[in-house]
C-alpha cells in the first residue's frame, strides 16, 4: 500500500537481498505499467557503509567523556574507575 505521502515499505527479505540499508539511495525505473527499484548507480561502495553511520551520528553525542572514560565503559568499568588511573 502507498502511504499518503507516497511512501512504500519494502519487505525486509527484499531489503536484505538487495543490500538496502537505511539511507541507501535508490533509483526507480518506469517500464510500461510497472516499475523497478534498485540501488542508485552512484551509491557508495558497500565498504563505505560505516561512513554513512558516522555521518548520521556525527554531532549527536552530548556527554563529554575522555578517551580513557570511553574505553573503561567499553570494558565494563565505571567512569570513576577510568579517572582514577
């Protein structure tokens, strides 16, 4: 079904098969009475998916943590443990 804003939900199995991640640019080709959807030809190389995530997250953090504090968190320690070093 097409939503009121013209949006269509692509089933998960199709997205997986085509490698369509959030924010992936697509092209729609009209051929007679049907259309085709595919990744845009100028889309970033799949190895660049991390770049898309970084751009989406850039500037979103609001906590001021030191590198030591971040590393402590990834290792399951508290912020206080990191600052004591």
